[in-house]
C-alpha cells in the first residue's frame, strides 16, 4: 500500500478531532444540535487552518445516515462508518460537489454549476456545494450566483471557502454566515505534532518541533508537510540540527547568545558571537531582525510576564534574561536596532552593519558599560519608597526616577547649604515663632506657615521636575505670597458683579510684617529642630548616623541622578572604615558605580572619608529617607497654606458672593523661590 502523507492521514474526521478552532466548532455543533441551519456558510482564514476540512465535516453531519439525530436526521457527531460518511471521506460522494473557483472563474462555469441546483439529491439528504477559493470568481460569476445563494432550494447548502475575504462583494458576504478561522499558535502546533509523532513511533527532539511550528507560520497543514520532510531528512528521526539545516534558518540559540552578551555588556563576547555566526554564512539583516524581535519580547516579559508568548519554546529563558536588563536599556537597544536595520543598505557590508549596531547599543548605554542593574519582575507602573513612601514618592513618575532624566538638575542654593552646615542655636526655634505677628482683623494674603519666616532652606527634591504631576506638587514650588489665582470663581448665569483683579488683590499692603522685614533668625536645617542636638553630639564622634545623614544631606551638594539615588538611602551602619547605606528597592535600577563614587567623594568632603557600600533592601517603616522627609515637610506646608486660605475672610467673601472655589493644587506655600 502506498504511503499516505501525514497531512491527509491525520486530517480531522469530526468536529471533536479539530484542533485550534474551538469558536467555529462550538457555533456549528450548537446549530446542528438545535436544527438551526443556515443555507450558506463562508469559511475564511489563511492556508492550512481547516477551511475545507470543516466544510467536509459539515457535509458529513448533514448526510450521515447512521446517527439519525434530530427531526431531519442531521447530527453534530457523524458516525464515519455509514456509506455516506465513507464516500465523503474518500471524495466520491455524488451529492458533495467540490468546485475549485480558481480554475472555473468564467460565468459559463457558474451557470452550468447552478443548472442542477433545482434537482433533488441523489444519494444523501442534502446537496452540498463546496466552492473553494471563491474570491477567484469573476464579477459576472458572482452576479450569476447571487440569486441562488440568497434563496436556494431547501435541499441545497452552500459552503464557501476563501483565503482573501476582502475580494468578495458585500452582496455575497451579506448572504452568508461568516466564520474566520484563526492562525495556529506555535504552542498548539508543537502539541499536535508531538501527539502525531508519538502515535507514529517517530523519535524526535522537542526543540526541533519548535522550529517546525515557527516555520509553519500558523498553518497546521504546512507543519504536517514540514514534519514529513524532516522525517525523510533525518532518516526516520527528527533532530534539532537536521531541522535547522533543512529549513536553512538561523539557530535561535545563537541569537540568545547575542542577547546574553548584551546583558553582560561584554563587547568582546558580542564580537565573538558574530564571528561564530559568520562561519555559517547567515543573512545578517535577518539576524538583526531576530535580535530586535527578542528585545520586543523582553520588554513584554518585563512589563507583563504573563503575556509573553512561547513561540520558540524559550519563554523561561527570556524571563530570566529580562531580569538582567533595565527597562530603559531594552527600549534604547530596540530603537537602535530598528534604526540600524534601516541603515544597513548604506553600510559597507551587512556584517559590519550588524557589529556596529550591536556595539552602538553598548556605547550609548548610560555610564558606558557598568554592570547592569537587576530588574524585579513584573515591573509596576507606580514608583515610590516602598511601605515608607510619602505622598510625593508615590505620585512621582517612574520615568523620571528610573529613566535618563535627571530629577534634580539644579544645584542647591549656597545660602541653603550654609544654613545646613552651620550649627543652629539651641534657642532658635522658640524666638523664631514669637517674631511672627498675629494676623490683623483684615489680613491680606500672606505667610501661612508656622515655620520661621527666615527659613529659606528648601528640601532638595522640591526642585525636581519629576514631581510636577504629583498631587503635592504645588507644595514644592518656591516660596512667596499665596497666588490669588488659586481662587477661581465658578461660571455663573447672567451678569456677575465685577471682581477685583488678582493683581490688585496681590498689591494690597499686608498688615503683618513681611518675611524679609522680620527679626533676623538663624536659618534652621531641613530636618526637625528636635533632632539637632542629638545629631550634633553624635557627629562630634566622627560617626555618621541616620540623623546626621538627614541633617547634612543638603551640604553634600549632590545633583542629578546621583542626588536622587542618595535621597532614597538610609544609613544602616558606620564603623569608621566602611559606611553602609541601604537603598529603597524601587530605585535599585538607578544604582551604578559612577553614582556610588560621587556620593563617596561628597561624604569625604563633608568629613566622612571611608569606603561606601550601597545595597538595596526594604526600609524600616520608622525610618525616613531624605526624599521622604522632604515630601512630608512639603505636604505639611501645603496643607497649612490651604487651611490659612480657607480661613481668610477675603476668600470666604469671594466664595459666598460669587460661588468661587479654591483650587488647592495651585496653592504655593510662602517663603519659597522659583527654581527653573
């Protein structure tokens, strides 16, 4: 007996043997069981997904004589043993007319086909017309088919199949029930091939099946045909190396090796891998395409690990690789890869273009090529300081804290640094509060905080552009009188009385002493005054405690990403030789050797010259980082300013007279100066 190819031998005979088209199977089975049959069905989808197979199964369901289900004898489970079922499987059933529209496009062929529609079936219950590649019919053929397709005799069913439904006239589409068959994912193809090969007793390597599943491009029939070819190529067995050689495709493991070299930022290994690839004479443009495709999958693995496909059977490998990149690096590498692909036509040769593109990825990494940071998966959209994070850290933008934008590019002002470094007098807090006079009976908009008006030292992160979208962002704006624009009247019907312009309100002479006219008081540091004596006593021993760290932070004169990294740290231990800082885990991706060295140099300049070790870990709930303290103080000042405005008689008068409302987000505490 002659050999029968796998695609025909394992073609499904019933709906329950169908693989990967559950949505179509469910609709047809329910329609058959309930007797709700349409007269015309249209099956669309790419080649080899089961269009003709579905049509033949449906023809058997309509004409099976053994099952006898339903009033009309149709069934969703044909027996496969009766004469009609066997005749349909063998392609000799006289009442199943299979027409190849690609070879019968003329209108005369269609008219000849429809001449016999009016006659009753000869052998079966229904006369079934299966028109394959129906989109190939001419316009005249479609017009000849329309009337019969809309109102066929009760014993006729039309089953149409096409790979290009866009070419069908809308008049035809509106007369059919359309079912779109899906592409077969590689996972489904590999699973089915494994079952078939085990039944055929063919030894195989699973990695080879992934190559076949990927090469099939969603077609189960193509996968079966390639499997037949692989069995013959491997002399009855299927091995990874044989399938790769047969397909002429690049071994996916070589591409993963390139990605691993990128993860290690190892330029020498990167070039060695390219040299190893060159021995196989690959298409270097296709290699770059594969690298870019894996970078795309790595980005998905970082953001939504559950959405990562397993098209190459490498899902676990990619999840492990994704944790070795920062999100910024992957996005940068992807962009460079896409641009490098477009530049290949201008390069001296394709290998040079590939090598330069890969080297450019490493060259443009921030800080050159330091050790890559660890990225916890999955990444989350919010940033913050863990369980200790204040309102400012929770509302900040992750791109600002972990991306390439420096959150605080402006150096702290000199007066602020001097105020922090100078030891404050013990009695400073008390007299400072006494110098602020009580509001007059008709106060103008003025200072609203209980803090000393001379305090010009601003927390380091109030300058950060990352907090512009924060809920407490107005609290981090520079000091000054509360802006009258914060009071915005609602739109009123009719003509409203004239309201004094904001400029006039702001120009009214204040009844209290202005901040610059108050009695001079030594500036006190950003930290609480109650912590100052203890911090100074400990600092005199030459040991850096967390209290001293908070007190002296502004005096370190750090900026940019380095300042942001240091502001999320707490002092864990200082033995005089090594200083250990613990970093908030949410900022671990920012840690790099260049930042650690800058912090160490700043501490040495402040009198704490020792080895610096920064490790990430959860921070205790009772400890505040400089960032969290700055956010807390800013939020407190903002709340005090809002409360003062709500109690202001001018504001109340506007609210009562014109229905005005206070825009709390626009309130800026006094005593702060704008920073660009």
